[in-house]
C-alpha cells in the first residue's frame, strides 16, 4: 500500500526527519533544527564526510535523541535555482527508498521549492515521487523485504492547495503502480481474457462503461489485425473499449494502447534473448487502463474513450504467415511480411474505430519499435503525429507530468517504402533504417482525419535499473501523461 500524507507545522515527530541540502552544502529548510540538535556542528560534520548536497546524496546525522524524530537524514537536492517540481519528484523517490526501514518520515522538502513554483503542483510531484519510489513488485519473492514506510508528514507552509496536490499525486501514483503490477506480471498469468477481466473490475470501481469484444464479435467488428495476430495463440484475443463520460463534457479524446500480452514474434520468431522481456509488450494497454481509472476521482471534465486491443503473438499451425494479407477495420489491406511487426496491425483496428467514433483527437501508446530505443534510449519516448497543435499539446502534457518525449518527423517520401505489390500497404518497410518513422507512417493510414499522435514507448516502458521514481522492470510510463492530457485537454 502507498503511504499516507499528513500536514504539520513545528518540530518533526516521526521515525526519521529528512531535510534538504542544496549544492555547495547550502542548508535548506529544517536543517537548522538538526544543527541545533548537534550543537551547531552540522557544517563541520558535512565537511568531514565530504557531503556537498549534490542531487541524490544522502547523509545520516546522529542526533542523540535531541530531536522530535529519532534520526535525521540530509538529502542532497542539487542546484537551488533549478529545484522545481520535477526535482522534488525525484527527491521524494530518493526519500522513499532511503526510508524503507522506518514507518514514518517527516520532511521539509516541499518548502525547498522556490516561490515561482506552484505549491499544489509541487505537492503533487512530491507525492508521486514518494509513492513511486516506494513501489515494489514482490509477488513472487519468497523472502521479500517490503518497505515499512506508511506515513509521510509534510512540515512547513501548508494549505488546501497543498493537501489537494498530495491527494492528486498519490492517486496518480496508485494508477502507475497498478500499471507496473500488470506489466511485471508473468505472461502466463495475463492472457487477453485475464486482462479484459481485470479491466472490467477497474471499470466498475472507476465509473467507466466497458465493452469487451471476443470471438464472433471481433469478426463482426471487422478487426482483421486483432484476429490475424491473435489466431496463433491458444489464448484468443479480446478488444476492450472503455468510456468515461462526465456530465456536460464538450470534447472527446481517445486513448489507444497496444496490448500484446506476450510477443514471441510469431512465425518470424524472436531470439531467446529477444523474448526475455516480451511480457512487457502490453505496456501501452496498461497505461491506458490505469490512466482512465483516475478520471472520475480527479474530476476530469473531458469525455475519454480507451481502445485496447489484446492479443498474444505466438507461432502455431494457425498463426498468420509472412505473405498473408489482412483486411483492417477501415477496409485497407495489409501484406504481412514480418509477423514480429504485429503491434501496428492491432493498433490499426483500434485507430480506425477511434476515428469512426468521432474523437476530437487521438493518442496511442505502443512498445512499437526497437529502432526508437537505438535512437532515444530508455528514458525518452518517440513522439510523432499528424497535427502540430496536437503534438505540441501532448509534448507539454508530458513535460508537466515529468515524462520525456522527443518529436520525430513523419516524412511523406518515406511512405512509399510501405508500398506492397499485392495489397494497399505492407507491415514493414522496404528501406533500410528509419523503422520508427515508417511504423508511424503505417499507423497514420488508420487514424483518419482526427488529429493523431503516436508515442513509441519501446524504450521507456521498461527500466533495467532503479532511477528516481522509475523502478527496475515495468515503469508505467505514459499514465501520468495521459492523465495530464485528459485534465487539460483542448480541441486542437
């Protein structure tokens, strides 16, 4: 469970008192209380231990029981001038990891942000950092040591805006943690039907309308991509439609998430190493479901529809073959020349339906191409789109949410690399390189006339290390961006 947040003034009363220190060993709010407890020797103590306040540095300070808290911790937060909401989110995560052995923490970190930083947004970022830094996936650990942190006391200048920000941040982090749990779950435990059933539970608890397409319903809905990819598995595909429709909504945004619960590559089989992390190939789907679970609680005014195709890509006698032609929902035909380029096939159906249903704008999230990892690494998602205003809106939402994106082009002259000899287009490019861009151009064929943006999260969906609010394994990337988009949405 995530820790609870309380507001307080005065002396800290907790197991651990965490105070910020800026670069250059400049003391932040609350440090004077620690200094007083050790008879004014804090500067000497920091000099002896070479503690400078660099971002992420920590230093335990013995207080001899002369402080409301039983122990104190100096937390380096870096340059004072750049200590903003994003830096506070990171500091909150460091706090949570360092405080995993105590039940309660008091901190003045929130008061370390400058006067130009919105206090509510800072409180939200701090709560997100603490909750996500505390996150652990321990379901399959026989000797797990779960974090003991249950309560965080925010000391300093507090008001209703801060309280609301903490609540919002904790709720968003809860959704991210849900997405991480689903992503980290082994593929055997999350068939397309399993994920659809989980989504039903989430929908009922979150005031969402839900419809699940299966079997003949997929045939009648002309989901050629979903059926084509899903046919190779003994676990049949599903297609999930979630709807949040608040009273008085005047705009609709569509979220589309790729849900390949396991990707073997199909008959175009991946290597053994290439399959090791393929349980995470449904990260886009997890992000969409998780983000939509927050909308009612956060009072979002925009109507949001989520489209989530769910398949398992497996090799078998019934699997699609290289050279097969699929007919997508919008009637376009696709020659499948590599069955490992399957994500774009199921997204084609979902984008077509979102366009048909008249969304004012569409954004999809997909672990789509290895090429984006080569280009941008594992901390930045590739962003492409058909409308500059919408791409800018997605970019700004991601920046506010603390999830990095980079705008990539969709060169029209690359489109000819998707031309097929026998169908409307092929699912892989004939050219060398530019795989992320041609994948984006493929998706554009199915997004219709609505402003559309595509986030390739193949790198950001999984992390190999713990880093600030990001934990090793599934990251839940995209949940925060989608929530921010829904909250601030404007028709492009």
